[in-house]
């Protein structure tokens, strides 16, 4: 299974941008977003107050970076030239970008934004002070349907998430510290991935590992975005876990509801109900299926079971280079695809397509505990493909 | 030393916002930024595609959240009412916000942005479709000078960073895996902090620990934002470390250049040069000193030593709730304070003030290795206060 993105992917992506550019009146496509720049070139960086700007013209790919990134760009075969300003704010990054565009003979651009994002206190001029700017979201759209190579990286991520999740379960016992079990599983999962992949591992971390596994526990599970408390595990605790691995910039998502000791009757009831909702959602998925339909199937089941008041969120979202990506599995989106003309929600991508990769994670939350699995499911030409595969049943999730 | 922010801080912050609001023609101040909302109310959340919006009127503080956050808001004594939409995009979050403002009798607002940020694919309407909006950056300005209570939290962060950095050094030896040493030091540092603080620990993490320590190693240190390679440590490797801890949402920054085995002559030369540059910078700091002056002192020293071509970035930045915050220690900022009228860089906050907390981290980068310490230094009424305190000298940073 490949663990780095093939070079041809970048070539194909740049070709799509150039096709769209050719169909427009603009001279270049411009990107300030770190993820978009990585998607098109493979150059990845931490988005800080220092702007980075990619310009794609019909025949050139040129990148403007702060001085500290120059050496990380050199040798990238997709980038024809790198330009730099020393630092922000003294270095006048947007002036530098304007100079690069001028040298390229560019008067008008289609950009992902009219200037750099206001990350970490950045506050600079609009690009439209220098050239004509219209905005586009081509890369955001391109990223929604993953190629086979991208799905393969997410599948590889799921493999290491699965291993780390095994470590998580193995180290869980009454009296254990949930933070420490989480960190230990992450450390051991990372070690295994690094040793197994060796030189095939795409180096991605800074003082941390590529694999993360962990959980929230006890009453905190009643909150979908609860925290890991500073208290030891006890028999009767519910856990909601999460595990993922960074494989050349791509992520999967594996979450399980687990029990420290035997599950009580109420725990078992809500666990089985949640599992059934998740299965119904996945059974409903496939190419051409509106995302709203999948969310509605779960809602209808919750209504039938009388638990809609215990639902806190929609069924899931896409995943890839970001942990959450559109389209979301949400009843509100499909309404627009079906012709509803309200203006609040975007109406594109309301239908599942081959290459979409969804987390499917309907949840039930009582006052005392939460119940949620999350699996990562790819849409194929004729159905779905489970990328995560940790046991979902009660027996596989009780820690004795 | 306190480990949570005193409640009075939130009261004081909201009072500042209300004073500014009273001096304006607007009916309410509005915030979409997660950090600003946390700063004013203590409610912290992960910024996702689901907008969260805080409205502060002369007599009410009301928060709009997705359904999944409702229970995390209840009981917050600063928040008078919580409103929710079910989820995005179906829930129409901005419509919900508009309804809340309407109920409050608000027609015009001063907001941190004209709508929610485009995080994780969010794409919604401008707030100005519903009410009159002018933008303000009051909280960003308020956050620059920290209160004594905030500095105390950053100091507490430095304590646990120091401990984790000790673990990092203790586990470093030829043949060790840099990723694993990093993760082990983070795990042990987190465990120590959690056990030492007990119920005084402000719960902040989800499946991870509050302390992070780690390093990049070998040739990757030649890159200021280099990575941790998947190769074992060897005698002769340079390390650039980093350590921090999350103390109720505040961070410090501790970085050291270390050597696996004895430092070579070139290593020692650049190490001492970097240390001297850092000392010169810190000696130059104090209330009323332009940030540009401190950056210039280092640049002049580098020029005198003939190493400006080995510099890759300015001297440092502020730190607090974010890892990087303005003002930055950059020569470009002071020029504007001194009357330079170029329009590229903002000219406010070009002078160090009591309560500013700076990372001071001049670096030198050869083709083979990098040399950079970072210390976290608070500006006081009459000088500076070192919040980080790990040994800086060569002897203290050689691993034998």
C-alpha cells in the first residue's frame, strides 16, 4: 500500500487548475491557503503570520515565502521559482507577491482569497490593491472527490489508527490515567508505524508522532466535544475514543464507545441503538445518494426510537487533508439540492460521489454519558468501502 | 502559583469591551473568533465549520452555539443566555445569530469580523446582511499586554515545560528514536503536571496531554521549520528542542540547541554566537523600547560577525493564548512607529509595554545545522522577567 502521494497526482491537479484558468479571462491562479498550496505542489508549511503565496500561470508555478522556508522549497520539482521576503511585518510580503506577479506579466488573477489569511495576527493589504482579483474555490471543490491514490493514503492511515486503538484498549484498566493511556498508545502506535515504514514514511511531524489515539472518559462523554478529565478510570466508565495517523498529510477517523468493565443495561441499550443508527446510515450510502438522505435515515430511526432529544449533531463529514471537510452529512444540505431556494446553506455537492470519504458517526448523549462510533467510509463506483475496521460490537468494546 | 485564570479577569475584560461599546454608536459588540470568545467568557471550543457567536450588549452576554456545545456553556457565570442551532449547514447559524440580535434590540454592531470564519469549509452569509456591521479588533489589542494573572499562568507553563525538557534530555542518547523520545517526554511531563496539580488542573485536552516537548534533529535543524526525521540519533547530531504546557489556555515557549556528544568547533562557534545574540536582545528589552530596536541589535551583531546570510527570521514574537501573537520583534515594525509612511506594515504596538510576553529566539542556520534558543520573557514596569529558565550554556546542553 503506498504511503506517499505519487508525483503524477500533483501534475494532474495543476493541469485541472490550468484548464480552468484557460477557460477564464485571468492571467494566473493564486493561492494563499496552506492546504491548497500543499495540494497543488506538495510543499507543506505551518500557516503563521508570515504569508505564503502560490502563483500558477499557464507556463509557470512560482512560490513566495518568508526567508525561513526557502530551503524547504528548493528541490520541489513542481515549483519553477521561489521568491522570498525576509520576515513579517518588515518584509512587506504582499509587495513581494505583487512584484512576482508583475514579472510574470500578470494583471488579473483568480485567487482563493483577496490577500493572506489573518493567521496569528497577520494584518496586511488586499491583493486587489495590486492586481485585479476575483475569488475562486477550485481546490476546495477538487479536494472533495479523492483519487484512488488519496483513498489509499486514508486507508493506510486507518491501518495505523487501528493498531494504536488496540494499544489504547490494551492499556485501559481501572485505576489507569486516561491522559497517560492516550499518550502511551500514541507513542507506541507512532513507533510501530515509523519502524514498519522506514524510508517509506513521509516525514511530517515536528517533535511529535504521526499517530494519535486517545479518549475522553466518564461524564465528559456526555459532551460531544468533552475533555479528558484528570481522574483515574473506574469500573462503569464509558469511554469515547479517537485514533488517526498522518500519512503524507492525509487522515482517517476511528472512534469507538468502550466500557471499563461490563456495560450496564442503559449503556447497552444506547450502545446498540447507536450501532444500529450507524449501520443504517452506512447501508443508505452510495454514489448518487443525497447526503441529506443519509442524515434523515438516522433522524427517522431516532424519532422511531424516541431519542431525537438525545441527538446533538448531524451524522458526519468528509475527511482527507483536514479533519473536517465538506460535504457534511446534514439534512440541511439536501433540501437545497432538491430545489429549496433558501439562501442560508450552499447547495453544491449535496450528492455522494465516488471518491468522497465520509466519517459516519451518529451519536446519542444522555445526561451521564455519550455513545458514538465513527468509521471512515469511502464512496465507490457501486457502493461503499469501509476504510476503518476495528470491531464495532459491544463484546469487542468492553474492557475486562 | 495560580493554575486557573481568576474570575475577576473575565469581569474586567467584559468591562473594557462595554466601555468601548458605550463610547461608540453601536448597540452591541459581536465575536466569531474562538480565542476572543474564550478571552471574554472562559468558554473554549474547537473552531470548526459550525459558527459560534458571542454578543455583548450593555446589559447582556449571549452566546449562539451549535447544539453539541450547549451543555458546555451552561453554568458559565459570564453568559446570560445560550441559543443554539442544530448543526451546519442545515441549522442556519447566521439566521439564529440574527434572531438573537433582534431579540436584544440590536440594529448595529461592532464585530471582530463580518461573519463567521471559513473554517473547515464553512461558507455562510455576512452578518451585514442582517444588521449594520463595523469591524473592531478590541480583543486582539487587549490581549497584547497581559495582566499579572495571565503572566502567572505563562510562568506556570514554563515550569512544566522545564520539567518536560529535563525528561527530553534524560532520554536522549545515541541510538534513541527522536520521535519516541519526544513523545515519552511529553507523556511523562503531562503525568507529572496532572499529578502535581490534581484538582487545580484546568481540564483542557481531548485524548492528549497538557505538556509537549520534542525536537527536530540532524540536518533538519538547518531548517527553522524542519521536521523530526525517522532515523536514530547519532553522536554529532544537533537538536533543536521545544517544550510548552497548556495552563488554562496559556502557553510558554522553551527551545534549546543541544548536542548528542561533544559539540564540534563549528557547532561551538555558532552556538556561542547565537547565545550572545539572544543575550544582547534580552539586555536591550524593557518598557518603552521599540520592538525594532531589539531586532536591530541582533542584526547589527550578526553583521559585525559576518553572519547575516545565516539569519532566516526576526528575533521573536509575543505569546499567550496563541503560540504566535503580535507584536513581533521585527525591524520593519519600528520603522513605521518612527514615522515611515509606507503602508505595508501596521504601525501600532511598536513599543514594548509592561505585560508583553516575548519569545526571544534569534537563530543561525548553516547548510548543515541550526542554532536557536528560545526563552519567554515578560516586560515589567522597570525591565524584564525571565519566565523560562532551563540552562542556556553549552555545558548544560551537551548530552553525554
